[in-house]
C-alpha cells in the first residue's frame, strides 16, 4: 500500500525542485548527448555518460563528456572509442572516479556494440546490463534517456537514501528500493522520481547537512526532519 501523505510530499518536493535548480538539471546523464547529432550517436553518448557517472559528481561528468567530444578525432562516437588507445582514453576521463576500470569497461562495451548490436546500444534492460560496467540503475536511466522508454525506476544513491529516510521503502539496496517503489508508485512518476529526488538530494536534502529548516516537508510530513545529520545540528 502507498505510504500515507505520499502525494502531498511528492507535490511539495516538486515545488521545491522547480524553485531551486540542481546540477542534474543541466549536467545530468539525460542531457549529456549532443542533440545536433544523429539519434544513434546520441544514444551512444548517453550510454557513455552513464558509464562514466558512477561515483562521480554531475559537474565532473559533464566536463569529461565535453572533453571527449572535443578531443576525440571525429568527436565522441562508437568509431572514435573503438580507435582510441586505452591509455589515451584513460587520460581523457582521468577526472571521474575509477577511471581505469571505466576505460576497460568502455573499450570492451564498444566492441560488443559493434559485433553484437549493429553499432547501436541495446534497447532492453537485459541487453544493457549484459554490457560490462552497466548495472540496473544505469540500464533503467538509459532506457528512459536514450530510448524514451521507461521500464523501471532509476535508483541512485539519492533516490535510495531519501526514499528510506521518508519511510517510503525499507531497503538496504538500490535494487530493493526500486522494487518496493515500483510496487506502489504510479507508473507515470517512474521517470520523474529520479529527476525529483536526485535534484532534491543535491540542493536541499543533502547526504551530509540536510537543510531541514528550508524544507517544506519538515513541518510534520517528513519523519526524519531535524533528526540526525542536519545543517541545524552542525552549526
């Protein structure tokens, strides 16, 4: 059953999100592709952005994507990734977390896309998670952003943390959070909730130093308000 007051909490959070822009709005993976290029290349760039994004802030990811587009011969395409030397790719993405591992994943994934997917990215969750370095969160976000098909909720650290904080789910893993949210959240909100909670987590409900005093949910709707690691407590 849906949590009590969830619609009011959702709508108030949306109001706060629209009033306070977040890094994800202009630098998130769903806006990372160059919209002047073909849909095929845009889908590839979306996938690469997602593969780079884990353990990496949006601002760093966006700068790294811009660097790849500018410095790879012919821009950021499947062909340029297939051609580039691993050491060169590693130096281009050096600012992101776990860049050596991601270099390996991206090079391997490019060969799989060429040999098994006709040069495009997979158009299913199963196909996407079969690629090295792509987990369920990335796959769900990629289906939404690259194919405009929402198959499930993309649960990142912010969605996982805030949904548990609010008592909307009781889960120790992002996958558990996704399954529990999908069990009751209306399907027309599945794509938006990632945008909603990632941005809310970047601007108001921060991982450290939550700004409960500025939050519209702190007057009786949020069970975690002013408890634990809030900005007010740290002053």
